[in-house]
C-alpha cells in the first residue's frame, strides 16, 4: 500500500494527485492519511475507476509549471462525543 498525507479536508472531499493514485495502483492500494490518522484505504479497482472518470486539472504554481489532476475521494468525519473525550 502506498501512503499519502492529505492536509486539506473540504466539503467532505479529500483530494489526491493523479501521480499518487498511479503509484497506489502499482503498490496494490492507497492509504490516505489526514491529521495523523489513516482515514481511507482505496483498492486498485477503485483507483483505476477514479482515474478513468477524470478529475480537476490544475497547473503547478512552481516551475516547470506541470499540469496534474486532483482526484477527489469522499470521506465523512466521525464526530467525537464530548463526554467521551473528557474521560
């Protein structure tokens, strides 16, 4: 499994670069880490499907200004119970 750290969580989506998805296919799956925890594991078939269905094209803001795609994965955060965290 190939591990990727994602810093931003926006509107229930975690975005991963397409080259990380390709590395995940080669490694047999992708683990997405957010805030120090592995929150999502994606299998090879799902990665292939996500790459086939596109993504958002983005141009890098640093030289050599390469283009890449952001592949979005849905993830719902679990809310902690405040009483449980006090114990």
